[in-house]
């Protein structure tokens, strides 16, 4: 080799990677896994089909599931905490199955927080 052998090149590359990581940490960068889950997107993927995009289930869903709650009902949501909504997601209720195998605790909390934003929408009949 030309005096700058394979080992030296590997050391230079390793130092560059370490330097990049240290710079990212110094600038406050967070790994992607540490980002807060998107409650609106998770609601759309997991809840919308039954509860409706705006938290108001369709008449067809209400007919199929008579106890199905309109999540946009201000009075209903005012009486519930984030923790109580997470508990329903974790354990299920009535015909609603648990989402414990599908959503992480952080994702459930994000969904609960999003659901609480639906309260401004009046519930339909």
C-alpha cells in the first residue's frame, strides 16, 4: 500500500463517524426513535374506521355498534382524562378490542391527546 493502509483508513472513517455523532449531540439532535408519536396519524390508521375522521361515527357504524361513542362529544371528553382514554385503548371496552398489541404506551398517549382535541366539534345525533 502507499503508506496510508487499510487500518489507517478505517481509523479515519471511525473518527469521522464519531465526530459526526458528537456534533449532532452537541447541537441537540435527537434520534428518530425519540420523536413524539403523531396522535392524529395513529388515530387515522387505527380509530377512524369506527369513530370517524372527526370523531363522529357514521350512522352505519352506530347501527352496527350501538354503544359506539362519538369522540367529538364535548361533555363525554370533558369527563375523561388522557389516562382513562389510554386505559380504554390498552384494555378495550364493549366490542372494542385492546390495542395493546398494536400501539406502544407512547402511541396510546399520543392518540389520547389527539382525541381530546376533537372536543371542539359538536356531537351529531
